[in-house]
C-alpha cells in the first residue's frame, strides 16, 4: 500500500470523486491558483478548470450559503474554510441554514454539502488560527462531523462525506497534513459512525479523534514501555454520528476510560462522551472517568504557553497512569 | 438604465395577476384573523400592501426560475405558484403543510415551484439564492434566481457578501429589495447613509433601479429588464421596490408607534390593489360586477385553504426528532 501524506490523501479523495461525479465542485478562499493555505487543492485548478475549482472573496458566511444553495439545486459542493476559527464567521449559514433545511422545510430536499476546515494548534498561530471548535457544531443538530486522524481515513472519510446527502463538517488536523501513512488506492470510502481501535490495550481506554489519536497512541506506547500499562486507544473518526456502541463496548472491556480533546474543557465533546459513558456503561467503570482537554484559555502564540494550553502526550500519559492506578 | 421593451402582458395575464394580488392580500388578512381567534400560533408577518412587488416580480419568471424569500414571504410563495392550502396548513402546524409543520410561517420551501424558502434570518436567503444562481451558471442553464429581501437586510454582512460575490461572478440573479421603510420599527433613514437601497449597487458595479413597488406594471417591467440581463450572462441587478406594509411588523405590532397614521393614510391612497384595479377599469377589463365576483372567488379560495388546514392532521409527536438527517 502506498505511503502518502494526509494532505495528499485528501487531494486523492477530491480527485477520485471529481472524476467520478460531475456534480462535485470546490469553493473556497485561495483554493485554486494558490492551492489552498495548506496546499490540499494544489493542482486541481489545472486539472478541473475554474468552473469546478473556484476562488472566492473572503466571505465565509456566504461561502457556506453558496454551497447550500448550490446543493439544493443538485450540485455537491465542497467548501473550504481556511481555518476552523473562521467557522465563527459562517455560523449563521451553517447552523441556521445548512443544518436545519432538511428538517425545517419538511424533509423535501437534502443539503449535500461538505465544509472542509483545518483545526488545531501546535504551530504557534495563536488565538484565532488554532482552535478546535467541534463542540459548537456537535451542539447543532443536522450537521455530521468527521475528524480523520490518519491519511487513510482522511481519504476514506472525505469520500464518504462527499457522497452523504447531509451537510458534513470535515475537520482536518492542521498538524496532520504532513503526517504520512498507508492509503489504499481507488475507492476506499470509510463509513461514518464506526470507531476504530488505533491501539489495542486492556488496562484502560483512551477515546480521541483527529490529532489527539496520534498523541494518545504515543502516550500509550510510552506507558507500556515504562510501566507495562496497556492502554487501548479508540479513534472515533466521526463525532456525528457518534459510535456510542463501540465506546460502551470498549469501556465495558477495560473498565477505565479517559477522553482526550484538543478543544477547551468546558462544555467540550469530552463532556458529552463522558455522559454517554455514564448512560451506557456506568456499571462497568472501575474508576471515575477522566478527561484531558485544552485549558479554558485562548490558545497563545508562544510555544512555552501553547504547549501548556493544548493537551499533549506527556499530560495524556500522566493522566492515563493515574487512571490505571486509580 | 436604458428602457428595454418588456413583453406586454395580455389582458388575461393582467386579470390573473390582479386576482393573485387579491389572493395574497386576503391570505394574510385571514391569517391575522386566525391569529386573533387563536387558531394559528407562533408568529407571522403580513405582506399586505406589498403585493405588487411579489406578484410583479414573479410574473417575470418562469417555472424553472428560483426565488428565495424572507420572513414576510407568503406573497412570494403564492406569486411563484405555491398552493394556498399547503401554506395555510403550514401556519396551522399541520402535517399537510409545505414544511410538514416543522417550519411555520417563516420557514416554508416549495421546491417544485422554484421556491427555495422563506427565511427567519434577515438576509439569510441572499447567500442561498446566490448559490442557486451559481448552480444554474455552472450547468449553463437559461434560468435565473430572484432573492427577495427587505431594506433592513442591508445592515447585514450577508447582504453585502452575497451581492458582491454575485456581481463579481456575474451570476444570473436579481436582488430585489422590498423597501417598506421600517425594519420592524426602525426607519431606514436612521440606519442607512444612502437615500435608496439601489444606490448600494454602485459599489458592486451592477445596475441599481428604483421602482414604485406598489405599481404592478412598473415592477413587472423593471424585473423583465433585470431578468433579461441576468439570462444573457450580464450579471445581477439590484431592484428596489418602494413599498409599505399596511399592518404592523408582525401580529404583535398593532400600535405601530414608530410611524404616524397620516403617513399610513398617504400610502393607503397608493394601495397596489387600488392602483391595479383603476388601470384595469380604465382599459375596460374590469367593472364593479366583475371586480366583486373576482374578490368573492378569492375569499372562497382562502376559506377552502382554511378548511383544508383545519381538517388536516397534526404531525405525529413520535416523529418530532426524526428526519433531522436525510437517508436515515
């Protein structure tokens, strides 16, 4: 199986689907000639022309609305929002429009729209270019949310996103773009709502998504090497739909669970997952639930501060060690 | 703009549009009565007084052309060919409503007649309509989109973003402002630095046209020109229909403290239905008897819609949280 960068895997998915489905078109700021801020769409203008790869004004709210309107008319637009922080500018069209239209207008017509956006910190971009805002959108019924952690899932989940009849927020890990991994050739769509065991282990379960999966695996490997503690790492892949069944099964098997989230602690996705565990697997818990999340602070530029605010492998390992011994 | 010849409306067309304006008027008057009787709940915004812009604009459109609407959208839907039974049922919260009772007055779509939806967010429909125009341009179809909005929407970034993008890409869309002077209770002169919404068009390099929004023929002619331009690939226009809502902002606004009864009287003398009727009479197409018969038929039609709504089933409570996602 070929090794491929996460960013190239995303591009493979776009190419695969644009070749297959004439209705797919790309809309975003600097995605055409520039190739996207993170070069995911590099070369696609040359391949598909300006009719299907469209540079736009800097108008995030209208870009999402544009995609929604085009989707209602039967196209399958993929809108890129350059940084997930800029989703804030598009919240009205995402939450009040795209997410609600199918239900609100009596299920007459679906909105097959994908909104791709890079999330996460770790590059010193600071408070407005580093956030992970999945929790906001998970709180808005009608949006699916995919968060691939590996190059294979980047391709596989994006293929599925483009074929889904619903609006999908597709969260890309900013630090993952340059990660390499095996990616199947051809059509390797990965279904939504099926978590993946990223690392086997029987002492505790670490639940994560996007970049935190890799951090958790590294932390788990260190824990195994230093203390002989074997942590299972569960990669959720999609937050909506959420694979509660696999979460509950994993927790039932290990009896100890920890959730790792890059976004801030309060009202985060981790809080929701924790409650789902309470509802579905409480009787299996041998120790209180733990979470390792971003601190409740803006994400600072300075590396010395950023690494404190964001969760990372050593904080995950320490918490996992405590949980295993709780 | 240069005056382009618009296809003349035939006599039957003119009578049909006049009847349609009455249908819109009676629909929303009846809705307010039903609110008073407690038969309709929630909220609704009557477009009485603004019938000529809804009907005049949509008269210039074909069945494959698309319309996006506002919170005050009953007239737009009826003018685009929507069914008053299903619209009334929606206001009653019934399963037979266009949105199966999920949307209510402000959230109605009727895709089969090219109605992309009324919209509870001020200016929310403009990006959607612009996206529909993008799809039409993308497929090189000969259709156009009309985005209705009120003058209050010009305070929103979505208005400026959408018009800017539509103009930059020369999309087949007409941005139609129904300027009824008041955004809820705030007069436009307090919130806009320019006297006409159409003046905004200069900033986007597109034609900006002011028209008497209560004059059906004038609205129709201006729309035909803008639509012709859009179909030809020359891009959007901004058409401003100067109009006035007879009643308050919504059902709760009976006092209308922000405007005078004298101002209302001035506009009442310029009622779009009265204007249209006078022209039809002058041209020998309408007399007392035929006018009365037409209005009576409209009243009957609306009563049928009320009956349809009353006798329609409520949505199934067990389905309240279903249908959030397609295909599940």
